[in-house]
């Protein structure tokens, strides 16, 4: 009798749904990796994994900023464009004789400026983030196109190494076999994780996500918290842009824009790893790795961009649909 | 007393500011390059604005019901490519209009189902379907442009003229009037407005939000599908360059700029249409003035930010503040 009951419970749709809700994402990601490995044995080779990790650091930097903004119910569509513009500006300045250190400063400064403008627009003037950052994206794009006279690539590797050495070392050098970009990225992950999960500002962000009105009434400076996320997001994006430029040894305007798609997929897949489908830093990092392996697999298989876009769309919808399934349970 | 007068002037600027600014900007740009005011060029502007205004009208439809559509431009591009592909493979051009409408309708329905029944936020849904549609476009055209020679009956719609007026503009005007009638003078249309303005109040009044949301997305999808075929007819085919986002930003800028015409920052079809024509005229005037195309995108971004800022200010004045 008892056994039959248990069997019934095992098979009842509620339990299956429960399982899908709680572990579906993780199981799905692992399954996909295994499928990739079965189709193409090169995917899980050590050299390949190392490559994916290294090339994913840029995406992780951008997506973490996006996570911060989205965790307070904002959105930043300008991240990829800021990364693009920061890289292009730095390369442009170095090519025109500015010292590498000053050029790096200018690139990061651009990120800060865009971040502050975004923050003022969204947090203090009350522009909806979706539309404000979309507008900013086009303003920044215009800036870099005008700067480079219509998307001329800025090649750094043509210059003497004594001029560009410091800058290129950021992206291409390594310390004891560990690439510099990976070290920067891990440090950034730790800092952002501490800000988001272990600091006062992070708590304020959580409060804002839960209930804006209540957090305002309890004395949180709502606007400031909202503003900080935009500044951080643009700054991280600028760093990512510099890293990409340093690694590639040059910057082509509009080349980094496609990172925006991957950012969205990573952030939304990342929500599945949190218990109450919140945007969280660690989830985003895992989401980035997932996106990285997927792109890597597509490249190894020689599958074009069209299919990748299809999968991007599918994953975004699937991730959020799974999330809503879980929310309905509550 | 004096203070009050000052306030009134400020009020008047806010009320009529958009229109005054539009005319001023075009006047300045036009005086620098008198070619801009030639009748031929004005007709060209109207022709150029056709596809843009149609996209903007469809996005206004969704915005009115309180939704959002990231994939508007992508859907236009998808149907444009499919229409071009069908024509090249020898299908009767008249049938492509049906195909465009059908595909648009289906995509609108998919959006609506995901938003209403699966309860995914509108932004995420349309972002996902946007990537689906760009992916499909890239797979369909294989990365190359689909172009064809002049087909008189088909290209008539996009390039032809009646009494000097571009046909595409007359079509758009017709759609604008029809949509305006639907939204301002029918019960369903007014209810859709109510849904977008204040969801809770609409709920209390017993309006079924889900049905109206589905209707909004389906109408908008069908319009966008039609727009894609119109674009194909205007362009003699489809380009392989991904211009979905460019279309989206122009359409959004038109919609929000249009909403600043009204005192309460309410979206309206005629407002959208006037702003759409203004944006087309602005791009045209800037190019005639010798500004490069690269600046135009930045100006469009600024126009979008400024218009939404104006909307926010107006809404704040009547006490409807919606921050994030």
C-alpha cells in the first residue's frame, strides 16, 4: 500500500514539475555540455577549456555590470557599445602619440563619463532605463564613428613594442602561466561579489529589487543606489573594452557590439542558478561560461551566426519561462 | 503676479515646445541648404519616411496597450527578406503581401502568448523573439542581399506616385487615420488606452487586460509584417545588413516624440506620424547640409533621450511619476 502511494507520488506531475523548477537549469547546462562533448571531442580538451576561459573574461566583466543594473530593475543596453568605444578611444590615442598609461586612463574615463550621464538620466531625471540607455548606445556609437572617421580599424600591433608594450601586456601577457586578463577578471568577480552580496550597497540593491517604495520609506537613498549601478556597469564595460583591445592588438569600431546578445543570455541563464530567480553575480559568471562554451562549440562545428542568434533567443525565452514556472509555485 | 506670468510662458513652451522646436530645427537646417525646401525634396522626404512611420505606428500600438517591442525592426527585416526571396523564386508578387501579413501575425501571436500566458515580461519576450527573428533572417538570406529588377505592379507601392504624391505616404496616411479612429473612437481601442495608462484602474473597471494585450500584439505584428513587404517594394529587395536596431530606435523616437505633443504625454497615432516624418526630414536635412551619416545616429539617440525626458517631465507635472 505504502509502496504504491510512494510510486504515485514519484510519478505525479507536481513532483516532476518541482524537479524541473529546481534543478532543470543546472541539469540542462550539464546535459548540453555532455552533448557537445559527444558531438565534438575537442570541446572538453584542456587547451580548449583554457581558451574558452580566457576569451570569456571580457564577457564576464560586461555581464557583471549588467547584472548589477538589472538587479535593481534597471537595464543597460549601452554596455557593449561603451566597451567598444573605450577600446577604440584608447587605441586611437596611443596611435596618435599619447602615452599608454594616459590612454588607458582616457578609456576608463570615458566609461565613467557615460556611466555618470546614464546615472543622472535614469536615477535623477527619471528616464526609463530601457529607452535612455538605448539612446546613449547610439550617442556613443556616433562618437566612436566620428572619432575614427567612419569605422577605420585602429591597429596597435603595427607600432613599436616599446610604445605599446605596457598596454598589450594587459591582454597578452601572463603571470606564472596564468593570463593577465584572467587575473583581472577573477579580482573583478571577487570585488563585485563582495559589493553585491556582502556590502551595505548590495543590501540596498536587494531592497530596491524587492520594493522601491518600502526601501525609500526606510531611509535608503534610492536614487543614489540606482545611480551607482549604472556607473559601475559602464566602468566595468570600459575595462572589458580595454582588455579586448589589448588582447587583439587593435580595435575595430562596432566589433564588440555583438557582446550585448551574449550578455543578455548570460544574465538570464544566470538567474536560474539562484533560488528565487534573482539576478546574481555567481549565476551570471556561470551563464557567461555557458555562453562561452556554446559559442565555442558553434565555432568548432562551423555553424554560422544565424543559428547562434536563434539559440540566443531560445535560451533567453526558455530561461525566463523556467523562472516564471518557479515563481508560480510560490 | 509676475511669477505667474513666467510660469505661463514656461507652460506654453512645454505645451507647444515640441512643434516649435521641430519647425525651428528644420528651418535652420533648410536655410543653410535651400535645396531642402524644393518640392521634389519634400516629396522624397515623405517617401523616405514611409517605412519608418509604419514601423513607428505599429510600435505605438503596442506601447498604447502597455507593452513593449524590441523586435519591431527585426520583424520588418524578416518579412522584407522573405518577400524578396519569394519574389526571386517566382511567386506572384501580389501573394507576398499575404505572406508578409501572415508571418507578422504569427510572430505577434507568439509574442502575445509568451507575454500573456507564460507571463514573461514584455521586454524579455520581445528581446528573445528579436534574436529568433534576426537568426531566421540570417539563415534565410545566407548573408547576401536579395535583390530583383523592377516589377512595375509591385514596386508601384513603394516607389510610385499619384498626382505627385508618393503612394507609400498615402498608404501610411490611410493606416494612420484608420488606427487613430480605432484607438480614439471604438470601445476596444479606448479600453486599450486605459490598459496602458493605468493597469490597476483598468482591472477594477473589469477590463480584460489579457485579451487586449493579445489584440495589440497581433495588430502590431500584422502591421510590421506588412511594413516588411512595403520595405521590400521600396528597396527593390532586401539588404543583408542587420538594421533592426536602427529601425527600432527611429520608431521609438517617433512614438515618444509624438507623445510630447499632448499635454499629458499621451501616445497618439498622428503625433507618431508627424514625428516620424520629422525624423526622416531631419536625417535628410542633415545629409543635405553635409553632415556625415555617422553623426545622424548620435542625433537620433539624443532625440530619443530628449523626447522621453520631456514625456517624463510632463507626466511628473500631472502627478504620474514612474521611476523604474
